[in-house]
C-alpha cells in the first residue's frame, strides 16, 4: 500500500437494524453507498428485535455487497482493504458483519480494519465537509449513545460528557411509542412537533451536580410516559403535537447549552454533530442559533449520513488504516466499547 495515493475501502455496517455496505476512497469520497433498513419489520414489534436483526443481516449482506461493487463500477480486486463495524451494538447483528468482513478480507488477501461505530458517526462529517479536520468538538446523539467528544485527532477522542442513563434517541423512540407515532420514532416526533406549542407541557430538565457536561434523559422519558398514562386514565385528550414540541424543546435544552459549555471549556471553535438525532430539525436550528452567538463554526452532515450507513465506517476506516489499526482473523465483535478505548 505504501506510496499509493488512492485507497479504496469497502465498509460493512450491521450494528443495529440497517445492513449497509459502502466503498469510500481516501476517507472522503463515496463511490457507492447501499443501505437496507429493517425498520418496517421491527416496527411490527414496536422496536428492534435483536434476533430478527441478525437474521435479516445474514439474508441480504452478500447481495448488498455485490450491489456496492456494481454501483461503484469496481471489481473485488480494485479495493485495498475491508472495514467493518465491530463495536458497539447488538452483538448478534455485529457478528454477522464481522464474520462476513473477515471472510471477504481473507478471500481477497486484503487488510481488515475494525471500526468503532461512534467514531464512524463522527466521520460522516469528513464526507460532507472535505475541509473539516480535527481538532473539533462533536455532539454525538444516536439511538444508543449521547456524548460530547473532543476529537483531538482522527483516532484520538476524549469524552467530555455523556448521558448517565438513556440516549437521546432512545427517549425519542419511547416518546413516539407512548404517543402511538410508531417506530422509529425520532423523525415522527420531529414532524409532529412542527405544528405544536412547545410551552404547553412543562417537562423536566436534568442537571447533574459536579458533572455539568453529563446528561440524563430517563426522567424526561418517564415524565412523558406518566403524562400520557395519567391523561388516559382521566379520559383527557393529549395535544400530541404540543407534547412532541415540548419534548423536542427539552432535548434541545439538554444538548445545546452543554455543547456550548464544552466549546467554552476546551476553546474549540468548530462543532460537528453526528448520529441519528442529529437529523432533528429543532436541534439543528437551536445549534445554529447558539453557535452563531458563541462564534462557533457548525457542521452537520446531510440527513442521509446521520443515520447508520456504511460510508461513515469507510471514512473512519481510512484514518484508522493510516494509523496501522488493522486486525487479524481473530477479530471479535463487542457489544460495548467506549470511543476512547
Ligand atoms: O445513529 P442511529 O441511526 O443509530 C444508532 O446508532 O443508534 O440513530 C437512531 C436514532 C433513533 O433513536 C431515531 O429515533 C433517531 O436516531 N432519529 C431522530 C430523528 N431521526 C432519527 N431523532 C430525532 N429527530 C429525528 N429527525
Ligand atoms: Zn448509529
């Protein structure tokens, strides 16, 4: 690989309910990006069923990989390395991708690059913003994680604050479920909230003494559930749009001031956002307004790169590869692993 100026990596992502394969050149240029969401299937059960997720990944991963090669107009020998999300995520789902990627790398005689899923979410920004380079701050808000990270280099991360309990996306999904909006709930709550009055329902804002950048969403989630159940018992009508708007406002109040405080604390002037919740329109507007008044340059990836996808894994993989972070055939999946491992 030495001296080669264009490095093409095929990346496999199967940590939750999207099977995704992408080919990315030099961490920034997407040559193909195939994503198959299982959301409709899991919606029947009100949330992701891990066993079903694993089985669906197995069913489609080979065909999606063929499509990724075809869309990019490349043959298998044109790629330089195989990358895969190996942590964190649903263990059975991760194992499908890891097993497949190991076999592909072995068969092609190419290096295998293990990628941390949350590092991948952050790297979605490298695709959207070719000029963006570390150091910068990143607010990561997904279905399983919510954290503020100092991205010191492409492969060095310091967690400045994180949720003590539920992730923001999890709270969105539970709120949607109790309002009967369906799964996955974040986008549905976002749409519902557009016609609501955010001042109508008073929802709690958690504050953790001595850990100003840490967050908590379980109290907010419980408050919404209790409010809806109480109204049902009393036979009262819930103004769903206003409850959704009040909920979005509470989430923004948790995330935006902490992101600004993290910028003040570290002196960073660039803030990126990442993860499924980064698609939230209220969060985007609130961050835009706050960033302007704090003199911070804000980066948010397009909606297509906020949710799980293979391109973000291929982007991060390139930088891991440059650091020599490759694995052998003994690579295993891990359900939990901190970003600063
Ligand atoms: O990053 P992601 O695709 O998967 C994980 O790694 O978890 O995030 C999925 C989460 C779900 O909880 C989903 O409800 C939420 O992102 N989400 C949103 C929006 N779109 C997706 N939350 C709020 N507003 C949205 N527009
Ligand atoms: Zn994700």
